[in-house]
């Protein structure tokens, strides 16, 4: 990474008179977490939520239209790993919370830290633009709302997430003559009873959906275009993530962490190739599932490797076989979408959101993004680290590097990810959490020293 050069941040905030005004876009987990940390230091916080409820993607059938939750969705990490550090789930919550548990927990978090009065529900932000010269003036950001009014804030934190704009593959969407559904719009298996279903993908949603529909479908094929290791949910009766968290330490080399995790997975699931999956030749985003391996073993699901073409309802696979399907469910991922800010302020090309430490757009102080990453652990823990990092900058305790230093760091990070992960739109925001959190702590130490 580039050596951090810094420019002094303006010492502003509650101690200098009127508190900074902080606008947070989104009342999901990332948004309310950021609000809690900003409010703790006395900032004047407003949360803008397009829908009528707290919870973001964990609010099933959220009226904001942005949730990807389906009826059987459970979190992939155990409740002990998933919780925020300062508030536990209710005692009766299961080991792997489902979306109802998560929604109730986030509502509880907002009540516990008195965040509900900060939220303006049913309020859409349509534009964010600067009203200051970043070279000579302190940040001043204008938010334009759907009703045409505008408001000014010292700082904006966008916490809208990156799982709302489905990435469609034209061959599946346009060439298939049957029913096409993106996983974003999948809610429950009932509409697919008796169908011949082809599920595209091998990530968490794809495996969950295949396990959902295979029990009542006439036929279910799972198309796994890349290799995968499907982590189990339980090991010797214990949540698998409660075990692997013990080896998620910076002093344990990454290659050894991955080897140990793969070995424990092998003890539970055996050889992935014997289940029909390709060998894993590149690092990919973690898949965790408690039932798909059994569904494959019971022949409720068959694994295919790749779709070559589609003619009507007939799908042609790379193994030379072909068959007709009634439905394709495409778990083909998402595109990063920022409809409320211009591309000349935050460029977004090839699904690359080029931010310093996944949060800061160089050249534009007072503008942050939280939750725009994929990682191998529970998101809430990472949200907390990001919120504390931003808070240190906004209180003046730490100063951001120069634009040139931040750009150099971004480029180094892109090279790191490119050298290790599969080249797909999804992996442009991939982070191994042990490495990422260590980088956040290191950068914060450097920035504090140079204030």
C-alpha cells in the first residue's frame, strides 16, 4: 500500500459549537449502525429511509422494493458472530437467525440506542451534490428529496447497500421461452411446484433456492459455472462459524486459515468434485449451506457446469446434454447502483466502486459509503469497524490521506483482489475480513499520528 500522506482535517464537531449535521441514507443494518456511532459523539444525525420500516434487506417484502430476502432465508453466520458487539439477540433466537429474527433484532437495536426518532421514513433522496470547493472550503452537501425540497449537511454516509439492482445475463433473460426469475425477485417455492427448474449460480442464494424448490419440483438442476467449497452450517453439533472464528486471527497466515477451513469442510461434506462441482482453481466468495449437499446426494438436485446456449425452453449444457425447463431462476448477482449521486462525483464503471478503504471517494471530503463490500464473515462486525473509522475522521481525531495517496492505495487494493479472486463483477468489492479489518486499524493509526 502507498505510504499515507495526509492533509489536516478541519477540527469540527460538537466541541466547536453547533454539532455537525450528518445525513445517513438507508435504515438497514449499516445505516443504523453508523447512526449509533455518529450520535454517540454528539453529531446531529438524520437517517433517510425510502420505505416504511427499519431493516433494509432483512425486512422480508420490504415496501422499499430493495430487499432480496426470501421466505426461508437464514443468516450464514451464527448469532454469536452476527450480533453487534454491544447488543445480543433475544434468548430464544435460533443459532442461525432467519430474516424475521434479523428484522426484529435491528428494530431492537434502533430502540435500544434511541435511533428511531432520527429516521425519516418514506423519504427518498434523489440527488446528492456538493455546495463547496473541496480545495478551500469545509464540506457542505446538498440532499435533494423526492418532493423537490433540498437540505444541507456537513457529512453524508450512503448505506444503501449493493444487493438491489439485479445483474441479468441476456442469454437467460432474453433467450429462454419459459419463466425467468432473478433471485432478487424470488420469495418462496410455491409458484414453482411441479416445474422443471434450472437454477443458475452456486452462491448462497442459488444453493438456498435450489434446496427450496427441489423438494416439490419435477426436476432441479443447479448450474455451477465455477468451483466451490460449500461450508457446512454445523460441525459436531456446533455452528461452523463459531469454530472457524477461532482461527480468524491476523497472526495466522491466510493460506493456513483457508487450509484449515477446507479440511474441516471436507470432514463434513467430503470431496466437492464427487458431488459434481468443478475443482476450485480461483478464490471465490464463500458459500455456506446446510442442505444442498444432502439434496445432491439424494438426487433431488443435479449439478451441471455451464450453459452453452438456449433454444426456446431447451437448455444446452457443456457436458453435451440438453433438456427442457419450465423455469430459470438466475442467481447471477447484482450491479452496484448509486442513483442518487452523479458519476462525475463518484465514478462507477465495470461494477467498480473505487473507494479508499471501501468508504471514501478521493477529492470529496464529507462523503462516505458503508456496506459496499462482500466479505467472508458477518456484516455487522465490519459495519461497526467502518463506523468507528468514519467517526474518527469526522471528529478530527484522524485525517484522511491526500487524494494521491488514497488513489495509490485504491490501485494497490485492486491489484491485491485481482491477483487472488475470480474475475467477475461480484469480486470487484470482495474483502477477506481479517485482512480488511487489519488494514482499517493500520490506516487509522497512521491518520491519527498525522493530525
